[in-house]
C-alpha cells in the first residue's frame, strides 16, 4: 500500500492508523502547494482533486477521504480493534464521530488557513469551532478515548485536526479533557513514528 500525505495535514490521521495497524505501507510526500511528488510526478495525475490523503492498494485501487480510508485499514486488521465490527451500534457511533470531526471540525478550520478570509468571518468561525470543541471536551469527561476505553480510528483524526488550533489562533488551552486526550494520543508509539516521518517532531 502507498499513502500519499502532506506533513501535518489531515493525512496524518491515516498515517497514524497505518502504524497502529501494523500493515506494511509506503508513505509518499504529496506537497499541497506544488502538487509535485519528489520524482516530479504531477499529483493531479494520481488524485484529480489534488488533495491528501490517498491510499493506493496493492492492486492499484485508490481510496480517498480520510474517514473511509481509516475504516478500510481497521477492517484489514480486526484483531487490533481499531474499529467496532460493521453493522453494530458501536460502528455507527464511530462513524458519527468521524463525520462530526470531518464536517464540524476539519471543515471548520479550513477558512482559517485562507489568508483571503475576512477577519470578521474568521472571528465567527473561531467562535463556532470553540463551541464544538467545548462539546467534545464534555464528551471526553471520564473517558480515555472518544469511544470510551478503546482506542479507535476516530482518535487520530481528532488529534490531527486539533493540532491545527494554535496555528490559526484557536485557543483550546482551557479544555482540560481535550488536553489530557491529546497528551494520551501524542504519547502512543504509532503517533510518534508518523509525526517523525512527517518531520513534525
């Protein structure tokens, strides 16, 4: 398998998940600014949408969209319990978290990275993001992970998007449960390995 990534982008989530899975894979840098791989290949020829992550399977099949990719990875190694079995309420709850992170948090951060976004809109966006993150902080009370005591593929996704907060002026320092969660995730060997490979630590 090949994972196309950009350092610190949402592709960090499947990068971490692949290391958690123990599956063999290759990680290939796909810079989001130049869209040129190290060998000169135009990344748009691999993913016409131009963004990461993209996971290429051994048969050449290409998967896009982080929440789909991490669930696919989890299902290849059921013994690792990275996701509950398909068809269970717990799996639906996991998918709820992945969708919430994707639509309410991940996309919520996007305007803050755009220098053309008006300051007034950025302020409104930050307020909305903080309201969502405060809710997440409450949901983490008394839990080690989003799903309770069991680490799942939703956890690296939340960790990844909350890494962006200090870069765009979103102050999450007062969210104690989220802070403890982030420390817990950051300490995992798979997270350390992925972040080192991306040059983040």
